[in-house]
C-alpha cells in the first residue's frame, strides 16, 4: 500500500482526484529508485580491505564518494565470510577519510 494513502482527500471533484492520483503515482515511483534509499557515512579507509558499516540493513547496491581527505581511488574489496547486510569492504589506493553515499 502506498505511504501516501493516509493523505488522500475524499471530497474532490474529478480534476482534483486525477491530480491527486498523478501525484501519488509520481511519489510511489520515486520510492522504487534504489539510489534514494541510502545513508551518508564517513569512514577512514586504508590501503587494505577495510570493513565499513553501511547501516542499510540489506546488502549495499553501490556507493558514491561525496568527499575525501586524500586523492585516493576507492574500490570494493572482496573478503569472504562477512555479513553483507551490515558491512561493505572497501579499499583505497591511499589511506584517508571518505564521505560516502551508500545505497
């Protein structure tokens, strides 16, 4: 069920009902965009595999670097036996503190 269902007005004319339905459709489609469902985190990442808690409660689909204290190249490191619902393993070419949007 839509999160907007509780905001629906019942006494609208046809134009108002169509407008309300169209707005609800747009907002419902926005809820399905993966990149919007994320967290902004700051983590110190080294040159070896560094576990970072992403706080999503599900596997991370990706990340965007929003800022850093160094000019390092960041990549996802592969490490077995980790809980992908809690952690993403990252590795940088240069150690530094990175601000990431994880989604």
